[in-house]
């Protein structure tokens, strides 16, 4: 290994000053040596690529099908549409109620996202930073909620909300989404707040800032990227949520209910697959846009949230 | 102003201080703010998540249709459930998802992680493979169903390849395996992303040392990568257990033309709870549905503790 021997002195110097970060950062670009590849690699590598290509293909194929007529989908599954039928989207939006679903889901996702963040961020901050005997137990108590599945809370919630007149309203679902997002949000944000330096808060306190001011004007802005990642993660999770929507809504629709409804009518009548594909595209396109926009941060956020 | 408040507060309540360290006005101001910071989140969480969970346990010991009086039946609901063939099916399906689909998903994710480590275009492949995990389960399920439809793309390809009678993927014989394969496709991406992040944190000099000692690729993997990733794999195992016990919408989309629910062969715990709670005949009702939910909860607790226990026995490596 010539590289290691030549870089040895430099590395030792760097180590003396900065224990870890320096040598690793400079050597990042050259990843593991490529020698020593097993024949297994030669079989599996194409498999990895074909999985990626398959995923891309499915998205492309979905989009193409949304522009065909239903007979075209079946007769010519590979071909391009003879003439792009944008009308499928109009039908999906109006006739198949995807429009209503998108609006309701959008309201739910944005409102519950904001509500969760405004509840979880102060709580996570106080639990990591305030010296309190119960901080540890309360944090664990929140994390326990990660293990509570939807089916073990829906019956009492349904009965309770029915009595309060919250069934079949977006308010009820909003409350449920906000609360069920809390465990992950607190868990995720405690990691973020714990990594911030203490000196800032002490300096703020010396300048006469109270805890509320310190949180709002100093600590919260520092976690902006974490809050955004969390918001996007929650939005993705709730965008197509089905179980609670199915339980708590009756004639109102979210995207998942619109989709479910329409699938059933398609199966009965056997028609209008093209409109179904257009509807799926209406659901998927915002997610693709979001992914392209926040992609790397999102992937790293997930890795950071769970990987520790 | 604020500083004066804090000093006043510190002076007003000196005897209750626990230790000398926390006697600063800085800490006492924070302690007074604690309620404002923590209580709203805690209240919503307790009211909407914890209280209903406890009530579900309570309901599981009663016969109840949602309104009217509750009749105490002891463990009657549990007995009914354990004799119910639909519950047996749900149990088997959930366990298959938990262990078989889980094992395959983790294997796929692990192999992808290893492959992507020194592959050109790894970021791109990772981003693409992760994408299905972002889509709603319902969407994935509908696409999957369409791909494997008798007239769908998969059979189209098989016919082009010269297979005369391609299998009926969504027929009674194959439906289960087809759906399970779909779940692997849906889940593998998430775990690949997490595993890759963990693998990236393993310092290179471990591999260099292994190289110098003449370790083969397999040995490097076995003796460096696997032990150093066991912590993350454990977290993922817990996550997987929880999500497996929640499998709902992916199955829901495979409802045939018969009605709103998929065939019983695809039922999982959530589907069983949902179906019995809102069953048309209302014979079982909320009690049995709650009993099934309590069982799920207990299982999720046991699995979490078990995985933690197994992992705690391994040596924790700092690097």
C-alpha cells in the first residue's frame, strides 16, 4: 500500500492537531480500493443497477400511461401515447375526486406539520437542555409512542371524536396526525438540540435573555435545517396516510381515500385505467418534486435520525 | 427585567434546591419555563396516544358495540379471537411479514449497501432505490398489482421471452408471494439508506488494516463491517418490527371485486382489527378488535425489548 506509507508523516501531524476529522476528510474521494472484487460482485452489480433502472422505468411508464387511453394501455403497453390525453388529468381531478383529495390532504399535511413542530420543538429543547430530574424518563415516554400502532388507539379515538362531533371533519384527523407525529418529532429533535453548543445559551442568559427568548431567537434558528427535514418527512408520511383517514372520514376524501374509491370502481366496471394512472400521477408528482428539491438532505436526515 | 425576575425567583425559593449546582438563576428561570415548553406536547400526546391505548386495553375485556352499556366478559374476547380462523390467518401473515419479508428486505439492503460502497454512481442509485419508500403504500400496491395483472407488464415480458403460460400472479396460489415481494420492493430502500450511512461511518483504516493482514473481501465484510454495523442493524430491526405489525394499506389495495377488504389470506393484525371493529354483522365488535390491538401492542413491546436485549450483549464499539 504505497499510499499509506507516503502519507504517514502528514497524517501523524494532522492527528496531533485534530484527532479525527482532518485525515478522513482529505482522503474521502478515494474510497475503498477496488481490488479484491469477488466474482459475486460481477453478478450482483448488474442486479443493483437493474433495480434502479426498474424503479425509474416504473415511474416513466406510469407517467406515459396516464396520457394514454385505456385501450392503448392494454394493447400497446410499451408504446408512446398516440396523442397525449391531458384530459385524463381533468377527469381524475374532477370526476374521480382527486382534486378534493389533494386539497384536503394538503391542508392536513401542512397544518399538522406546523402543529407538530410547534409542539415538539419546545418540548425537545426543554428536555435536552433544561436540567430537570424527569428529562430522561419523559423523553423515553415520548419515544414509547413510536411503538404504538394505529390499530391500538383508533377505537377509543373514534368513539370519543364521534361524541365531540369530530368524526368526518378535517379537525379530527388533524389532531390525530399531529399527536401521532409527536413521538418521532420529539425523538428526532432531541438529537438535534443535543448537538448544539451550550455557550450560546449561557451568553444569551448573561445578556439578560429569558428561556423563551433564547429558544425562539437563538436556538430555533440553528435547527432550521432539522425542522425542515422533519417537516418534509412528516409530510411524506401523512400525504398518503390511509388507516386513520379511512376510520375518521366518511364522505370527505383525502388522496388515499380518493384513490381507494376509484380503484374499487375501476375493478367493478373495468374501465378508465387511464384516469386511475392520471390520479396516481397527481399523487406522485408532488412527492417527486419534493424529493428533487430536498433529496440529499432528506436522505441524510433519515440516516441521521435512525442511524445513531 | 428578565435577569431581575430570575434573581428574585432564585431568592424566593432557596430551600427546595436539590443540589448546589442547580442554584443558578439561569437554571431556575428555565425550570419555571419548563411547563410552557413541555406541557402542551405532553398533553396532546397523552390525550390522543396514551389514553386511547389504555382505554383499548380496558375495552378489550368488554363486549361493546361502541354505544350503549359495556358488558364485562373477562378474557372472553381473547378466547373468541384465538378460535377465530381469520385471526389465525392474520397472525401467520403478520409473522411472515415480520420474519421472512424482514429477512429478505434486510439481505437486499445489506447487499446493496456493500455493492454501492465502491460503485460508480452510488449516490444516484441510492437516491433511485430509496424513492419507492417515499410513495404511499397504497400507490405502490396499485402499481404492483397492475404490473402483475394477467394482462400486465410482467406477463407481457414473460410472453415475449417465450413463456407460454405465465403464472396468474394475482390468483389465489400466487397472490400472497406476489404481495410479499412487493413489500420487499417498498421497504428495501429505507434500510439501504440507513445501512449506507452506518457503513460510511466505519473508518477506512479498519479496512486498510484488514487488507494488510491479507483479508479477503468476504473476511473484511465478516470481521469488520458486520460487527461495526450491528448497532444500526438492531435499531433497524426494531423499526422493522414496528412497521411490520402496522402493515395495512399495502394489503388493502388488493381488495378484489368482492368488496372493501382484501381476501382473508392477506389480512394482518391491523386489518383484522379494522375489519372486526366495523364488521357489517357487528357480532364481534369493538371488544375483539381491541383484544387484537392489545396483542399487537404486547408483541411490539416484547420484540423491542428482545432486540434491545440481544444487542446489549454484544460489545459496543466506539470509533
